[in-house]
């Protein structure tokens, strides 16, 4: 947690019991299936920190991002940004508070507009900012993210992947939001370009006092950028902790498996046995009890019948029956 | 250790793009050779050139492409297709490039064997398919035989593709980014599987990846590719202990490694992007991104030996790197 930053009255992001269900039709006669993408998620992100969100494909990371951005209404629960209910804000007010950066800058940038106009879009949409000011702020922002004047006149197709991501970042920051939601911002980039973008994001956060929600399937990247980490599994956050604590001493069996599967560039270590078996999780068919039990190497009798509840740890929560046992084995503490 | 595949002086052109520019590499029996580099460096084109699978319009030239003592350059299309899927097999990043959506897993797997081994009975081919699906860690292989590719998860499809590639007991397996699209957990499972199969079957593997983590964990030997050239080649331990080429060192410094770079410190990075090289280009293709570039880098660049089996392509003296700190 970044307590050095000015003590803000509200967390930058707060989500309460957030839930999102998708109904997926499977043909004319079959009943629609329910996909529970986000299933009772609560957390707070203090201003100035970076919450990393990790988990396997399909676990609900992007759905969580879209709920927090207000791009998708929740089935239940609520989102507060800077202490204000997202649902009660209009689009322009929301845009001044929170902005996205997505994985594929190509898909999210209008191919028929010049970079300069793409970056100006959020300012124009506010409706009350004078033209000269828009021009000035766009130029300043392009410069800030390392794009030249000349690149500002180009179309997205004339830029490299890394440059397009710089455009997306400039567009996200031009309104000076408090919070930026980054969904796999470097996953489509080469490592050398990924490093450039990660360095830029870190610099901007420091200089502009931003708060990030940072989604990535690359745990080494998350370890490098995040101050706190949430581990998602089938729609729930099964462990959340300060980044250092989580990477030094993961507690949930799933977190441990995820960390074990990271291949750091250290020769001689071989490829670890992750021990998860080959049953893949399916959000349309969430197992009873602990949703991780079919793959958990430590599952015991209680796991398939009773769902674990979040248990507070020193810096976050963990959701596993083993924590109960550990707590029970300890003498009662204050 | 005997060489199974030897490629020397490979060049591939697509019109005004020189995709591969004189690449050489050797894959030994029982070894994993990793070809690493950023996208567009020519890794896939190198693999496709060896397999005789280049797109129409591509122009291939080479000093040598020798597989198990046989020169592949002069082989007819028919002879090449007899080799492919039999003694040499390839798996791709996207399993659907080799799986046909309209046939069951079982019929595709048995077809491969029966095409290359006429006279194999159906029952025998089914037995082999079941055995291999089990071998690649698929539970209930009998049931999977009747399923279509779209009914499987990405990880399962990747395993099916590996099993299919093994139907005829190939000596060489070329795997092009086989785990790039998969979750890290599944990636670890697939890579373990490949290592196990190699140990048990004595396979030679040419593994293409952009991930230095994978290279460190599975490769015996590494070739680093940049703009169509192999700029450094070394036994894995030597490459990571003493990387010599400025590109190799740059790549290593870009990768966040837990405990190595502090959170508030910037990662190392390489300015700019991989260039597109026209035919006839002279000098080092990395020079517009290299902090050490000098006038002589625009003319002939020597390939220098630094240790046993360790070479790099650069004008810097072999000991320059020793004077520099190892990248953070
Ligand atoms: N609009 C939608 N309609 C139906 N189902 C959806 C929709 N959006 C997401 N889902 C489903 O919700 C689940 C979670 O999806 P989500 O995109 O949030 O996953 P993710 O964690 O971001 O995965 P990845 O790492 O692959 O990006 C998936 O099963 C997905 O298929
Ligand atoms: N069929 C093709 N036609 C034209 N250019 C191609 C073709 N295939 C590859 N290239 C070009 O060859 C170069 C190397 O590509 P490739 O081998 O796919 O790179 P990678 O190292 O990412 O696998 C790139 O510049 C690419 O655009
Ligand atoms: S509750 Fe049981 S199944 Fe779930 S993670 Fe803990 S030990 Fe494993
Ligand atoms: S040849 Fe010159 S430009 Fe190329 S890598 Fe070596 S020092 Fe850098
Ligand atoms: Mg996603
Ligand atoms: Mg490729």
C-alpha cells in the first residue's frame, strides 16, 4: 500500500459484492446457459497504488475491468470510483475519473482518424473545452508519451504496435483521470517494446499520481508493476495480498500453482510440475464447494461440499479451508 | 551427439522483403535447439523453409539443408510430403492450422499413420492414437477420439496436435511457438511433456519461441535471430552466463525477472523496433538500435567465436561484453 501518497479520503476504486452473469443461448430449443463471469468480488484499491489482477484465461479479468469502467452493467453489487457511485455518474463525469487501456490498440483506435484527433476525442466529448486548449493539451500529451509531432499526423495503421499503445495511453490520460484500467496492455507486444511501455506507465503513474488496475497473465510483469495483487479463479478473488507478500509467500494452492508455472530466464531449473491435472475450469459449470477443488492437489473432504469464505490475512484475504485449519491450530490471538 | 538437421546459409525472400538472410543452425539427435527472437525476425519462415512449406512466391536458397544425411534441397514435392508428418513433423502456435474442424480427432490421427504406413489396419491405427493421447496426458483418450477439435479446450487441442505429430515416430519435431496462446499453467504442462517425450523417444526438437524464460528452461542450445540472421548461437548455459551480442543482452535486460529489477527501477529496453530488411542490405541490421554502433558496423560484420560452440555476429571484440556489467 502506498501510504506515502497524500492520504485520500476514499479508495480510488472500491467494488462491493460485484457479480456479472451472462446468459448464453445455445441454439433454438436448448435452454440458455448461465455463465457466471464475476461472482461476488469485493476490494478497495487505495489511491496511488497498482492492483495487479492475474488468473487463467476466462476467469473473469476482462469482465471485471469492463464492470469497473462502467462499460458493462453489473448483475449485482456496485462500483465506486474515488468514492462516487459509478452508476450515478454521467458518461462525461466518468470519463474524467477513469479510463481504459486495452490489449489490442489496433482494435480500439479508429483507423480513419489521425493520431492527434484520436487523442483529442475525450476532450472534444466533454463539450466545453475551447479548441486552443484541446490543441495544447493533445500536443503536451503526445510529447509526454514519446510521440513526435509528425507521428501525431499519422493514421494508426502507419504506426508500430508499441506506438499505437502509446496513442492509447495518451488518449486515456488526456483528461487527467484518477484511475486507469489496463487490460493486458503489453500482451500483444514484443519484449523490447513491452519494456518501453511498462517503463512509460510507471513514469506516468509517478508523475501524475495515477492509480492502476493492471490485468495481465504475465506474472513476472505483474510482480514488476503491482503494489497489490488479486488472484482470480472462476470469477472469484481467491487471494489478495501486497505484491511482495504474495510473491514471497503465496497461500492459496492456486496462487502457488500459478507462481510455480512462471518460467524465469534461469537456465538449469527445468520446467516445474504444476500439479493441476488436466480438468479445465468452465465458468458455465462452476464446481460445488470450493470451485478449485477438482484441480487442487490439497483438496480434502470438506472442499467439494462447502465453499470457503474469505479469511483476512496480514495484507489481504485468502479463500481456502486450509486457512481455517491453520487458524484453528493456532492459539487464539488478539 | 550427431547432427540430425543441418541448415547453412539459408536465404528466403518474399519480393522486396529479405525474411531470412544466411541463417545457419544444427539440431542434434536428442537435443532441443531453441530459435529465439522478436516477432518478424524470420523464425517461422526458417522453419517453414526447412519443412518445404513456404508460401507461393517465396524464394528459397541455401548452401545446405541436410536431414539425416539427405539433402532436402533437391527433393521433389512428393518426396518432401512423404517426409513430412513421417520422419519430420511440425506443430504450430494455433492448433487449428493442423487440425481439420470437420473430422473427428480419431479419424485425423489414424489417417496420418495410414497415409505414411499403407497396410496399417484401422484397429492398429486406433490403438496407436489411444496410446499417444494417453501419452500426452489426455484422460479418457477413447472418448476424445470421437470428438471434434472445437469441442476441446486450447490446451487439449495443443496436446492432440502433439500426439498427432508423433503418430509416425518422427525423428525431428519442429514446434513453432507451441505454447504462446496458452495459460502459463498449461504451458508448463506442455513443455514438460515435450521434454519427457524427448527423453523417452530421443527426439530432436527445434523449438521456436520469443520467450527467454522457455529458452532457459528447455533448450540445450540457443540461436538468437534478428532481422533474418542468427546473431548469436551458444549452449544454453553459456548464452545466459555470458551473452555477447548487444541484441541478446538487450533482450535479456527487457525481461522482468523476479528479484532482479526493483519495482521502482525501469526495465532495460531497446529503442525502436525490428526493421524490415530489403534484399542487398549491407552491414549489421541492428545498428539503428544499438548503443555500440560505429562506422564499421555498416560494412562487413564478422562472426566471432567466443567459446566452445559459442559465436556471435558483431564488430565488437569477443571480450567487450566481459568489460560490461551483465544486464540487470
Ligand atoms: N458478452 C459476453 N457474453 C457471454 N459470455 C461472456 C461475455 N463476456 C465474457 N463472457 C464469458 O465470461 C467469462 C469470463 O470472460 P473474461 O473475458 O472476463 O475472461 P478473462 O479473464 O479476461 O480471460 P482472458 O485471459 O482470456 O482475457 C468467459 O467464460 C467468457 O466466455
Ligand atoms: N507469406 C509471406 N509473404 C510475405 N512476407 C512474409 C510472408 N511470411 C513471412 N513474411 C515476412 O517475413 C519476415 C519474417 O517473418 P516470420 O518468420 O513469420 O517472423 P517470426 O520470427 O515472427 O516467426 C517478416 O517480415 C514477415 O512479414
Ligand atoms: S478449499 Fe480445499 S480445494 Fe479449495 S483451495 Fe483450499 S484445499 Fe484446495
Ligand atoms: S555490429 Fe555494431 S551495430 Fe551491430 S550489434 Fe555489433 S556493435 Fe552493434
Ligand atoms: Mg481478457
Ligand atoms: Mg512466427
